[in-house]
């Protein structure tokens, strides 16, 4: 069934609800990301892998924030597919997968540093992190530029799918842009958690640090899944409905779910600040110099040694050749 001929409508209050949700996302997202950008670019002296990844993540989040007011406008006015729409779509469909892959790279980097501390020196460096991010940006920008033109070729409204034609790029984007990174991120997070739990006979301060590290890794994985999984599952469900020729009412409900799930996914540009603050030791130290983070200084001092302690413990295990379960 071709739904392009059917009058596809959304609830009238949906655009208002979208505006209400996006206003605080943009407001807090801009504040948090500007602070993070200033810290990483102006307050830190030493370049590390974490600093490279975080700067790229900040840039991706900032570009995503720029698109949100346009998306609200496009939905409220039912903006047609034109050059402005192509530009905003390219920016939007670039920065979400970039954020996903950078978060995945951070998890891989953390996995290598903790699981293989001796070999990490040959695998990890700021230059290699910069090359990885640069290659990632180039590939995704090229794909995102052609993706909207291809998948939305038969659509009439910007950021709204009304036709019944299945877009193969939706399937490809879902698999390579989310589910494969999800598998990698999950594997690395589980391995890191297992490594941290292998530590035995710890002093109370060490046990507290390990527990906080476990909480951070678990929270990062949970936020990633909560933010991005519903949106990408919704896209795949809509693709399956289009391919199977489902009723237009079902496709409309799927489109409604995707639109709401996108709001949750876009919240990640604010939630990434949790990663900025708790994961990067350099950021914890430098951010305490800025007024918005002074109230968090005590929490920072308690958590900034988490990763350092874990790395030190595993370094000792490898250096001595001791069985981790006996330490």
C-alpha cells in the first residue's frame, strides 16, 4: 500500500510538546558544551587520547544542537524538501553517528588501557586518536550527504517520512550506525567491569574507587542504550512495515514513535556531560576552575582517581605476572 496518497497527520499538540522539550535541551546543551569546549581547548596543557575524543564529541554535540531549532521549524511549517533541508539533514545525520562512534572509541580506548596496560602504549596515542576521529568524520559526512537525498527522494516534507517506499539506507544506517557500535561498546564495557571486579583484598578507599568506576562504566552503557536504542529500533520497525506493506495507520504510529524517540536520542548531547565530568581526569581537575563546576569540586576529588587506580592495579598485575584472582 502506498501511503503517500493518504492524509498523514500527527497530533496537533505534538509540535508544541517538541518545542517544550527542545528548549531546555538546547539551553543546557549549549551551556554544558561551551564550558566543556573551553576547558578542553583553553585550560588543559597536555594532549591525551581522552582529550582528543572529548573535543570531537563536544563538536558533534554542538552541531547537533544547531539543527534542533531548524527541525522544530520544519515540523511546525511542514517545510518542503529543499537545499536548506538537505543541509540540516546532512548535519543531523552526520553528528548522531559521529557521537555514537566516538563514545564507542572511548570505550575501546578504556578497554585497551585497562585490559592490556603494557600493550596500550603501542596502540594508544593522541595522534592515533586524532587520525581515527578525522577518518570517522570524513566517512560519515560523505555518507550522510548522499543519504538524505537518496532516502528522502520521494518525500515531500523535510524530516517527515510519508511515502510507503522502504529506504534501504535506513537498514544500513541502523546496522552500521548503531547496532555494531552497540555490540562493541557492550563487549568493552563488560570486559572492563570484569577486570575491575577481579581485584581482591582491597582497602576501603580502593574498594570505593572500584565501585565508582563500575558505576561510571555501567551508567555510560545505560545512557547510550536508553538514548539511542528506541530511535534505531523504531527506524527498523518502520522499514519492516514499509517492506511488508503494512497498513498506513500502523506506519503512522511507527513514525510517531520515531519522532518521540528522536527527542530522547537528542537528549544525549546534554547527558554526554556526565562523560565529560566523571570519565576524564583532566576535565575533572580543570573544570573545578570554572564557576559552574566549583560546587562539584568535592565530588570530583573523590572520583578523579578511579581510572588511575584501576590502571595502576592492572599495571602491577602484568608487571609481576601474578594471577589477578590472587591479588
